[in-house]
C-alpha cells in the first residue's frame, strides 16, 4: 500500500510529523478541528507578523492555501490511510511548535512546506494549481 | 493587553508617569504580567520612582497625540533646546560607526577602534580580541562596551576577570570610559548577601558587575547565575576558560563560561594567548562566541572563525604606537657550583629512581617524576627539597607513618626511599644558592627607588618564600608588606609576595601599593598568579625571571607586565639561567642534560625558525593552567616541550602572514560625532542646564564642571560602585572633558595612592544621565515645548517627532527623529527628512539650530495657534507611525538576505556537525567493544541529540533581538509654529 516515505523527512521534522500522525484519531472530528484551526490561521499570522517582520508571509500563506485544498481532499477521499497522512500534514502545519517553530525567526514555515510537499508527492495527490512562492516547493 | 516600553507615558492612580523599565513575566497560569518601573511626572509624584504591576493597578498608556503645547521661547528657547538635547543624547546611533570610543580618557590608536568597529557591524557582537600583550585590549574592550551601552545594548554587563586584575579592570572602565562596574569580590559579594534577603539573587542587584572567574565557578553561585542573563559578557584572559578536557565537558571555569555565553547577547573574549596548544581548546573558545562555527573540533580552517577573531602583533601596529625603545633582555648565565651540579646529575642519573619507577609505572611515569625534580631544582634547591620531602612523606618514609602501598614492591620502595633520602641529604648540604649571590650583587649595584621598583617572577611558592627571606636577611629590603591589612605598613623599603593563596582583596591591595610611589613596596616577588593582565609598568621597568618558566606563554605574559603601552622607560628584563657548562664535573651525555640553557635552546630554536610574529604565535603552544595545576603537571609540561617541533596546522595558520593579515584586517574605522545642539563645549549643556534648573554647578574652566552635592545627587551617587562614591563631606562631583588632564589625574592618583577627585565627562556617565533627566523634567507629562518663529510661511507648523521600535525583550532596536511640516490649508503633514538615512538626526539637529535663530519671544501661544497644533497632533502621530513602518519594512528587507544566508549556513553546519558526531559515536562504539569507556562518548551523544538547539538559538536571537513590534512608540517632542 502506498504511503508517505517518512525516511525522506529528517530529524525533528520526521519526529514531529510522526507525532502529528499519532494525533490524527477520528477523521471526522479531526477534520472539524483542523478546519477551525485553518480558519483561525490568517489572524494568527497577522498577529505574529506584528511582532516579527522577518516571517516569510508569502510562504506561510501559500502553505495555508494548499492545506485548505488538502482539507477538501480529505473530505472527499475514500482512501482512509491517505486521509490520515494528509490530516497529519495539516496538523503539522497548524501546530505552531513543530519541527521548526512557525513564528520563530524567518524560516519557521519551511519545514511545513517540506512536509506538505512530501505528502502531496508521495501520495500522488492531484491538487488544482498549487503555487508556493518559496523555493522548496515545486509540487 | 498593552505593551509597555521605556519612555512611554502611562497614567496610574490618577497621575502621569514615564516608564523607565518594563519587564513581562509569564505566570504559571500562562498569563503575562507587566512589572513597570516608572518615574512620576505630575504633581505630588513628580520625580518619585515606583514599580507597578499591571494586575494590581490599572495602567493606561497615555495617547501620544494627547499633548499640551507649552511656550518655551524665553532665553532663545533654552529650555526647549535642553529638553531636545537630553532626548538627542539618548537617540540610538543607527550604524556601526564609533561615536564614543575616541572620546575616552585615553589616547586610542586607530587599531584600538577596530575590534569595536568589527563587533558593532555584526548582528550579534561576539568577538575574540587576541592582540599581543601590552597593546591595550582593555581599552579596546572599553571602547566596545561604551558603544554598546550608548546603543542600549549594554544595560547588563558581566565582566569575568582574573582575581589579580579585578580592581585594575574596574578602575580602567570607570576612569577611562565612565562605566560603573560593581566589584563582586569576596567582600563585595558578602556585603550584598548581608544587604539582600537570602532569597534574592545577588547577580540581579547590579546591572554592571565585575567578578573573578574563580568566584563565578563556585557551585554555590551556579543556580543564581542560571537564572539571570546579561546583555554583554566579557571574559578577560579567556584562555583560562578554554576546554582542556578534549571533549570531556570542560573544567568548572569552562562550563560556567559556556552557560553565561549562551545566555548573553554580546560576548567579548580577550587573551593575548588564545591558543592553548590544542585545537580542541581553541575551538572551545570559538564555540563560546558561536557554536555553529566549528564542524569538526580537530580540523577547522581560518575562515570558520575569522569573523569573530581579531589579532594584531606589535609589529603590525608599529606605525601607530609611540616610538619606544625595544625591551632590553639579558640572559644572566649563572654557573652552578660543583655541588649543585652533583645534585642535578643525581637526578638525571638516578638508577634507583629509574628502576623503581620503571617497575611501578613504566617509562612515562619515570620521566614525569624526573622532570618534576629537575623543574623544582631549576627553580631553587629549596623547591627541590620541598618536592623530595613531600614524596618521602607520601611514600611513608617516616618510620612512624610507614604504610604499605599495595602497588609497590617493598624492595623497590625502600630503594626509592633511599634515593630520595640521599638526594635530601645532598640538597641540605649545599652551600648558599648561587642565584641568590647574583641577585644580591645585582640589587646592590642597581638598588630600587621609590619610582623605580623591581618585579621578580618565580615558578615556585617555596622559591618565592626563600627569596623573601634572603632579601630580608641581606637587608636589601627593610620589611614585609602585610597584604592582609589595609592599615599602616612598616616604614622603609618593603618586599611583597604574591601567590595564588592570596584572596581577591589582598592581591589587588598589593598591586595597588606596588603602583603607588608613596607606598614602600620596592620589590614584588610573585608566582605566575601575577603574570597575567596586571599593569606593573607605571613605576617599574625592571623584571627578573628568577627561574625560567617552561612555558613560552608564561614567559611572554610575565614580560608583558612591564613591557606595555605607556611604559616610559626602556623595559629591562633579566633571565637568571643556571648552567653547568664549563664545569669540570659536567658529564658526557650533554644532550640529555637539562639545565636552564636547555630551556633557552628550545625557545631559541622556535624563535629562530620563525619571524618575530610567528614566534609570538608559536608561544600559543605553551599556554598553561593556574599555578596549583602547574605544580603537579610537570610531565604534562614535559610532554608539550617535546612537541615543540611538531607543527600544528592551526598554529601554522595562525602564524601564516596571510592569516595574520586577515585576522588584523577590518575596514577603515568609521568614526562619527554624535549630533548635539550644544556645539560650543562639552560642558556647555551642563552649565546651561544648571542655570535653568538652578543646580549648584561650578565651572572650573571650559571643559570641567563640579556639580555640587544635593539630595538628588546624593541619592544617585549612592548607587555607584562603593569605590567611586564621593565621601560624605564631599562638595560634589567633578566632571572633566579634558581627556589628557583626567589621565594625568589618574596617573598621579595611582602613584600617590590617592583618590581621584574627578570623572571623565563621557556621555554615558551616570551623572550625565541624571542631568538629562532634569532637562526632560522641564516639560513633564503632556507638556511639549513649543516655540514661535519668524518667517514668510505664516501659520506653518513643524513638529519634532520621535519614534522607537522595540523588540520582544523591550529593548529599543531602532529610533528615528523627524520634522513633520504642515502648511496651512494642506491636507497632509510632510516629512522633511529621509529617516532611512543613518545620519538624519544630524541633519535635523542642524535644521533645529538654524530655525532656533529665528525665534520670536512670546509669553503664550494664541488660541488659533493652539487650535492648529491640536488639529495636527493625531495626524502627526499617524504619519510618523506610517513612516516608521516603512523604515521597519526597509530594515527587514535589508537584513533578510543576510539572515537567510546565516540560517542556511547554520543548517549546513548542523548536518556536517551531525555527521562528525556520528563518526565519533561509531568510533566510541569500537572503543567500547575493546573495553575502553570514555566520558567523551556520552558528551558526544548528548550533543548529537540536542544539535538542533544551536540553530534554534539563532532563530531565537532573530525573534527576541532583531524582530520588532509593529507598534512603535511615538512621541511628539516639540512644536515650532511660524507666527501669524
């Protein structure tokens, strides 16, 4: 069965993603919770950028948009295992203290982009026009 | 919840206050509480200082647009000018130029500005100043500290220095740069412990503290040190905190240095001998500055650390320093007596020693003990006697105390004891030590004078004591200086001895008395405890190495005590070297015979094979530990001597002229003047302020003023270090801007052991801060100085506005001034200056000076003028906020590239370091399989597991120090209205 190649993720990113996988639980509940968190994200980002002008806002917004699309995928997909991996990736994104804390320094969303990218690539998910502004995402 | 910043106006309990310090505390329940230290501005609380906590009081931030213009045209708007000047003096410089350094009470050479310039142009000023001895590293440190303080980055500073230089470092920082360090010697700490509740952290009490490294490492202070952080950490003679355990976690000194460096923003390390002969040791110092510079502790290149390193040798700066005669050095060849040679031969040839120790511990141990004995003898027969007797005691040679050691063979032990007893007998039957004869002859021919003292260095405590006894017996001195007493000392020419057993109170007392012409210490006999950092050159130009250290670094550090900048006479250095050469009793195996000339030969070989600079670098090979360690590590020393001819690639790199040039290179130092509205003289601001505030200030001349004592000054000076507080009966405090005069006062005071009655008038002097507060108090609360001007542009309004960006630590990061101009009828306020330019404040100052010449004297503003200002304040605040946000964006765009590059470099380092550590772990496993356990293995694993912490630390730095809030603090500082 196809899945996410965890070995392609390194160190803390992998550990943190594994932690997210453990947190997924019931899909319906998880989708509801994560959707609420995705909705609250722009406000959080605005707040964070008010005290850190170095945040890569473009990348953060881009990953956020992709996560919204992934959420739509979860709501429609019938492949339960894929949904688990995708929900874990969204969980990773909304988790502020993940592999590289999101609102810290200037590269806090690079790891989120890597995780989301890996999930999309490994699961061969077709999302309509994904546009990341960061250099790491070419999915 | 509001954010609070220093300088903000707040309203609490019905009165207005100005925030001086604001700290945010996270509570256990996750709620944040602000602790605000504020000074009262209005009515009954004016001038009073209080601390508020926002969950107990309602604290309201006063709207910056809510102002009350107050006409200030009298005396050519002098009050307004003083008020603006006080703010101007606190405006943060916005570039890495040197503003204050060149104005210290010293004659700073260009090269002395460079370390500060290099450090100020780093995001995190972290630098190792490795200049050769005597080039003025303390001054370089002072320049950098003054600049950091002026930039608001040096509020809390901890200086860790050797105990011998505590007082000297403190005095230099105060005398030259007006930086008030509180000395936390054992007396100072004890007093603090008495004064403070037992639960209070004494390291929080003073913002600027100086403490001995040996005190810092004490276990009882570790918990307190853990819980406080510092803006700047200074470690003088930093080679003493290098990790010499080859990855074993380091000494207590190293561990405490590492913890402090992790928590400090800026780190300044200083040592003329930063390299201790091992790559690991040097790497450990670089890692104190930046842990992400070294991937592999055993192999790294200059480009890995050059960013944090500066080193100049005397020859590299020869064109800048005064033309002084080079030191005179004389090797005094002292032939040993036949009996002395016999003793030395006995040690070299000791068959019993050889047999016994070979059986017990193998050849290495034999060489170790042999070297210990040789080294002791080359210091003095008394030192050898002490070593032999100690060994006999430990072997149980005393029949009453004999114990059987399980490792030794009884027969061998008896043989060894017999050998030592024979040696003891031979030493005891020696006549007068020949070197004593030479010492007596020299001191009789060239006696000491009040202003011409001698310092004698020796390796051994016992030798030091014997020299003291001998000089007293021969009446070459009249008495002994009692370091334990601060009171009256014996009359006449005194001798003082300095060794590691002296406390951090006694040692500086000796040094101070040695420097003072009025005190009678004519001869100072010291072990290596006095060989680092001390300034002994002020009344001493003669130095005797009674014995030769086996460490080139110690030799150079010793010489550096008298051969340094400011030495007015030609330094004369005598090396007492015993030789067996020419003796009929000299033995055949000369090559292996170790007398003082064997040491000199080793040194010469090194010097001959390198240029002078390279020789200096080569000395880095021999740095050694504290005195007590040296006593017991002769084999270690021996091992190092044997390594002389091995070329360490790093040392070769340090000695490489290209690297030397790179380490010494910085771009031309950018020196600027701080903007001021009072150009006439440095004391002009104080005198005019005194007149306006009716302060009792007397002008001594154009450059010096005395501020008479009043309650405010008494309160202020009570916060100063106890050593610099004026006496109770003092008239006041004198500030002098004449650098040369202040230096001469300090020189005179040092020579006569008197107190200096004046301080250098530096912008960062605490008294100046008090005076600035007085000027700011002219317009308390909502009041804003307003002046009316002549001009054709009727009814135009100019507003002087200041904005400040704060980081998460509540430190001001960037600050701007602006003049917003409003033409009557115009919809907008127009900024007159480009705030992105570093020197926009200088231009604004010139603009203000120019416009203040067009003042129209008025007793009050017209109703129309008041209305005009009231209509504009909100727009002025908003406009300034918008302009500040543009500057914030520009700044982040400018920095982003460099920060991204740095983050990427750290990521690459993280991966390379992890590979290196994994390799070590695997090597450790192989060793473990062979039954070898190493503590390093555990350290490596632990580092590997937490490797991400180092890159996180940099992200944390960006987050806490560089990132700023989008809510700048805006203040309208003044209004200028063109009359109707």
